[in-house]
């Protein structure tokens, strides 16, 4: 144990994982959360994104399993649906349908509410972790370059608490940059790439009369032409989580008729069929202006001692790529490794630099794709990368090898360099000469 007390701002996904890791090194770990939390808490104001589907990538599931042994089993027992990324997925890219042979690589589908509830249950059972809810943190306490705690409000009463280490995990709307500026620590302007993406989502009861041969269907948006896409996953046992994507400013309407009309413009007609025939169990939710933003805290030379930041507070990504949970989990496995050798409250930049290195790959993949919507001339490297990934996308429908490589990279299991291995490179450059099986799905 380094010292007594660590405090985490935000009991969302990253905050819970951070508390789990800190509990190994600190005697007392306190999660401070703005929302009211009970064991059954479901949808809540602090995580509005929970009204939209949350894919947990294979790499993220692996990282979670190291923090919470047998978590996957617990999730399946609670109703999470296991799906093979080949045979159980119906994927439509800009140039056609992906092959559907069995891959032997599976992911779990569940609502974000279920993921968080299960993890929260595990974390709050740790004897040295506690949660103080209904507290809105509105600033940091500090003393000569060291963060010593937080202040805020609990209802209409002032709140303050002290700690040897404060971790900001307050998500994509974190106010950390302005809290730091209040005591003279200035951060570089964040990097922002905006694909002007909108998610419009609704939950349905599974309609067993519809005979579908997949568990997840996904139609991908892709610059410069495919502005519309959608996805449906079977979640929590008996529900379909359905989302319509719009990129480059396009967005599905939130009224019943408009939602259906938008879905009928997709290639994957199963999505419209579900909207027509299944019973909705939620209203239609919309999240717009979804962009990627990177706060480069690792470049702040006078970053205070006693403070770390992780999760969306550092980097929030266009969620269409489904990387946010995985990146947060990787932040926390890095935290665990570094805490074995460093007192991070006195060397916080060791942590911020390490997670910045991990973040480069998801950042590049999310933003290279979104920059395709931009009207300005892109740097040569970005154009080449876009050309090659566009070419690889074209190769997917006719080529299992390319598809498998793509899936492993998009699940963050392999480095993107895997797409340039000779066996893949050859097929990508050769184009669609080998034909793949087409899946059974109604074409428009
Ligand atoms: C529409 C949408 C869809 C998404 N889909 C996916 C997906 O498919 N797959 C995926 O991996 N990721 C997805 N994401 C991203 C994912 O939601 C985030 O990456 C993840 O939630 C980050 O966790 P976090 O703990 O950093 O933030 P959050 O989970 O947002 O948690 C932040 C917490 O801090 C609390 N808080 C905020 N301010 C304060 C304060 N001042 N005082 C006290 N508490 C505070 C909040 O109440 C909340 O509990 C999606 C995001 C969006 C917007």
C-alpha cells in the first residue's frame, strides 16, 4: 500500500474499473458520483449513452476478464448473448456483405445498463471500496502543485473530501480542463475530429415469428458515400437493441414513421422488418454530434501531482467503432501494471503518457475513417491509409482471409499492421476476384 486513500470522480464504466485496480494499492478507495445509485439502478442521467447499444470488443472482454475473473460467465448467466463474429453476424460494408463462415471468435451482446450493473456489483463488494452518490464535483482541492481532494455539492450542501490520489473518470463531458485552469495548469487545445454522426436507437421485444439467421446485423457507414447505416443486436436474452446511424450530418427521425422510412433506405432490410413487426419497449432516443476528442494531458509539463485522468475524460471516440469501453478497460490494466512499480501520485505523467501510447491506434482508426467526410485536403499519409482501407473494404465480400484480418483488427486483437501482412496485402491489391458466400438476408 502506498498510502491511505484514493478518490475517483465518476462511478461510470472507467471509474468502476479504476476503483477495482486502486483497491489493490490503496487502503481506502472512494467513488464519488453525481447520480443516485442503488443496486438496481438502470438508465440514469449521468450516462445518457446507455440508451444506445454498447458493443464490447473481444479485446475489451479479455481485459475485463483479467480484472474480474469469470465475468463473461456471469454476464451470460444474466442474459448476455454470445455471438460468433462470422456465423452469427450479418455485416454489410460499402461494397457488399461479409462472408459468414464460423470464425471461432465470439463477443457478448448486452445493454450498457447490464454491463455496468454487473461490474458495479463486483466492485462494491470489495471491502475497501465505497461509493458516495448524489455528489456533483465542481473543482479540485490543491496545495502547491499537488491535488489533495475535490469539492462540490451534495444536494444543497457543500461537499469536500481529501485523498492522496484523485482520478478523474467523469466521462466525455468532464470539466477537468477548466478545473485545472483555475489553479494555473493549462492544457493544449483538444484534438477534435467530427464525423457529425448521429445514433437513433430503440429497444424492441424479440419477435420470434421473424425467422432470422443472425444475432447481430450491422450495416456500416463509410465516407464518402455510405452516410446511412444501422445495427441490431440481440441483448439481455430477449430484446433487440436497434440503432440507425447517420454520418456527415444525416440523422434518422425520432418519430415512428420517419424512423421506419429511414430504415427502409438501408441495404439490410431485416432492420426495417424488425421495426415493422416487433413491439417497442422504449421510446426512440437520439444522440447527435458524436465526434472524437483527445485531451492531451500527457503533454502538460506542470501536470499536478496527486491527479490522474482516464476513460472518456481523456479520449472520447466516435462510438460507431465501439472502442470506448475497451479503451477504458485498457487504461485500467495499464494502471494496474504501473502501480506495481510507480507511486503514480508523485509520477502521474508516467501513467498519462502510457495511456496516450495505447490510445494512438484507436484514435487513428476512428479519425482516419471520419476525416473522409471532411471537405479539406487531407495529409498524404491519411489519404494513403484511407485508400488502402477502402480497398480492403472492397475485398471483404469476396474474401474470407481479408474479412478475418479486418475483424481481428477492428476487435483490437491485432495491430492494424496485420492488414499489411503479405497474405492480406496480396488479396487486397488483387481485389474481388475470389467470390464469397452471400448471406441469407433480404436485399433492397
Ligand atoms: C451514443 C454512444 C454509443 C456508444 N457505444 C459504444 C459502444 O458500442 N462500445 C463502446 O465500447 N463504447 C461506446 N460508447 C462509448 C462509451 O459509452 C464510453 O467510452 C464509456 O462510457 C466511457 O466510460 P467513462 O467512465 O469514461 O464515462 P461514463 O461511463 O460516461 O461515466 C462518467 C460518470 O461520471 C459521472 N460524473 C460526470 N460528471 C461528474 C461530476 N462533476 N461529479 C460526479 N460525477 C460525475 C457521470 O454521472 C457518470 O457516472 C458509446 C458512447 C455514446 C455516446
